[in-house]
């Protein structure tokens, strides 16, 4: 990843981490979703656990080795939150949770180790392809030089100099 893109991903991670930490703190202070969960028959400690897990997931987003897992957990949490909000009739809460879900999914993909591995693999294959193309072009220019040497009527000393030059070009292409 180039520096600009890395900076953008880190900025997005930090912003989403702040959103989820603030969300968790708000849920601890003013349990709006918690009342809906309790009315569904769940124990009273579940809303506090979910709020703490939102805070933990937000903090996981800024730790590079586990940020992908944090994005995965926050995606599950946002989906569950949207479902509970829809079930209890809070459409605005469901819309906010769904709106946060898309950036979390994109961030999870960008922070996944396999995504950076694929970028590295693509860069390596591009470098190998460029080297092969350059070698092919050098071979074509060497063949053109050989044709020119064979077709020209020059002295044996000039022909030997041309062949030495062509051999040098061939060696440098390897």
C-alpha cells in the first residue's frame, strides 16, 4: 500500500474507532437499545455487555494485528443492532447502524492480511512481467543487430566488433 492510502485507512480506522467507542459509552450511559433488549426478555446485563463489546471492537480497530477481527466483530454488532432497532420500531437507529456497516466492511477488507498479500503478489507479477518484456525486447534488438551484421558487407574486424557488441547486449539482458 502506498503512503497516502495507508494514511487514509488509518484515518478511517481512527474515525470508526471513535464512533464505536462513543456508541458504546452512550449505550452505557443512556441504554436506548438496552430497554428494547430487556423488553424482548433478555437479561439486564446483556446491554452493558454489548456496549462494552462495542468499545472493545472500536479499540481493536486501531491495533494493526487484530483490526480485521475488530471490523468483523463490529460488523456483526452493527447488524444485530440494526435488527434490534427494526424489531423495536426505532428506524433511525437501524438506519445509523446500517450506515456504519458499509464503512466497517470496507475497512475490514482493507485491513485484512490477505488483501495486502494480494497487492504484494500483484506487484511481484507486474515486476516479473516487466522484466520478461524487457528481455524479449532486448532479444529482438539483438536479432535485428545480427541480421544487420550478416547482411552488411564489412571487413572481418568490423564484423567481430559488431558481434562482440551484440554479445555484450545479450549478457546485460540476462
